C-alpha cells in the first residue's frame, strides 16, 4: 500500500484547529509520520511568555499519533486514550512530532509519539490509543 499524500494533506489541513496550529507534513510512510509545528506567539502558556503551553504539545502528540495510523487506514480515527510525559519546557521554537504505529488492530491501534525541538532534544513523549473499527 502506498501513501496517498494528497488525501493525507486534505485530512491534515481541513480541521480549523489544525489550521490554527499551522501543522506541516514533513514525512509520511506506512505507520510513520513526522509533523512540524511552526512556533507562534499564541502558543505561549505562561505570564512571562517563555514556554509553549502543554495543551499545544498534547494536541501535537494526539494529532501525530492519529496520523501515523491514518497512513494505514486513509481516514480519521477517534482518540480513545492519550498518555503524555512532559520532559522539558518547549521554548519559543518550532517543534517536530515523530509518531510510529506500535499496534494496528481491527478495533484499536496504538502509536508512540516523540516531540523534539530543532536540535533533536525530546520535549515530550506520548502514547495514543485510537479506534480503528469501521463505523
């Protein structure tokens, strides 16, 4: 099965929230995705404006995990559960989410996700559980 990049981009760019985030597709293979989140001032989460809000990181992790599975299913999948470990603050910088499918079952799929900065330092890691069942 080959990746339908046009379809993938259509699914990625359609939701208004994804548009707000400004997500960019860097790389896609079966069961793997790499997304770029360009930094925006609106992402800052503290009074002094020094780090990106954890909710933005959680969204990036959730979307990347979902899209790793979308490369195999060619359709959006609902999130069932999401676990995140925040390792260090994300500063005023672009971020990358790298997601890999761990399990692709008939009813559930699991993806592991890492968020890194431009230097390759891990900012957060997560594991997402998604429903792969046909509606």
